[in-house]
C-alpha cells in the first residue's frame, strides 16, 4: 500500500478507501465523489475474470482499480473527458499500488477515434443517470457531467462499449431501475444482448432503485433476472450480503 505522503494531493482533495481500504482514491473534498454503485459494478464485472477491461468515463478510477483488486481483470484502461479526473485516477492507481496495471487517459467516448486502440473482453460504465432537464443540474461541472447527460448520453456510452468490445465480450453497467428499459433497448439496438439483470433494492420490500446489467456482444437471447440485492436492513446498516460485496476481497 502506498501511503498518502507519497501521492501528491491538492488542498481541496481527500484520499479515501474502498473495498475495505484495499484501494485508495483521490477525490475532491467538495464535488463528485464515488458511491457504492461503483463498487457494486466492479464486483458484478469481476464475476467473469478477463485479461483486460475498459472503463468508460472512469472518474477517479474507482471501478477499474476495484476490478484489479478483485481479480476481475489483469489490466485496465480508463478514459474520461476531464483532465482533472484522469489526473486523479492516475494518482489513485499510485496510491493503491496498481500503477503498473492501470492506464488512464483522456478521451471523448462520443468519438470512437479518440478511444484506446484494440478491443476488450470487458467494458464497464457507470453512466450519467439523468437526462438534462430532469431534476436540478449541479453548478459544479464535474457533478453535472457525472449525474446528468451533459457531456454524453446513454446511447453514446452503449455505442462506445459496442465499438470497443470483442465478439462475445461483455458490457457491464449500473443504472437507475426506472430507466432499465431504455438501457436494455439501447443495448439490443447495437447488438449487445442483455444476459443478466440484477436489481438492487434500498431495503427489503421496496422497489429496486438500481439495476446491474450484463450484455454480450453477439450473444444469444436469454435474460437471467436475479433475486434482488438488498442493501440495508431495518436498522439502516448494510445487509450481510452488501457488507460482503463492499468489503475487502
């Protein structure tokens, strides 16, 4: 583990842990900070280990670095439109001792020519959850881009995933449950066949608020819908399953 004093930090940044401090992440003190959704996506994507993975709109690098820590990928390439986010992802990799297996670079996923060369067996993404005009858009540009479709939309993310996937490669994504139909429709439109849908509930008996989806490039029809993952018990603490997924490998 690389300690904080070995990683340059800005005065408005923090160094935070995930997966039981298995990885360390450089984040803005105020602004967009990763949520449990990113860690759950990494767990989901790690179910079928691959040699390399592409993380679209990687932010501080949490999903890609978690994939490495979990053994879901031996190498990761992350791309983001924000130079500040790419810089934080590089420092996060250093803080996590994973710089030799993680590469982060600027790219606009709306332009396939700017994406890394080659094709990947796994592409992961935690896309913006809301269209512009739905809910209040944050005045912070990083928060706005992460939460609303300011710099890219769902169709852009899915299209980029299809372009960079190998045949029979998997696209894994976390998305709001209420927009699941749009996600599944976009995947099928570009030839990514949904194979697994895993609902995530805040508490037992409540409607799902997130879905984890795996779609396979050129896959056959046949969707596995898993029993819901329940995040919290009645005491508002994480459920045993959530604790296992969010804790160390």
